[in-house]
C-alpha cells in the first residue's frame, strides 16, 4: 500500500524545473511582441516594442497594483 506524503499533494510552483512556467512566459512574450510591434509607428518604436515585450510581466503587475490601489 502506497503512503501519501505532503510532497505528493503540494502544488508545483514556477521554477526552472517546471516547464509550464516557461511556456506561459514564452506565449506571453510572443503575444506582447506582436501587440507592441503592430502598434509601432516606426522602426525604433518597433524596437522599443520588442524590448517592452521582454519585460511584459513588469507592466502587468504595475497596472494590476495600480488598479487594486495597493
């Protein structure tokens, strides 16, 4: 009979050993890059949009905290 331990019931958190977190970030990066680049009005605005796409979680957290009022 197999004994259930806390290790088996804990949720997996995002870490380098959990590939789902990388996939979510990767899909978010692609979506943000498409959004920012298509909204760009020139070449350098597109470059800036690509750089913004790399740090999209920062913008997301900032806007959420601004909305919540924390």
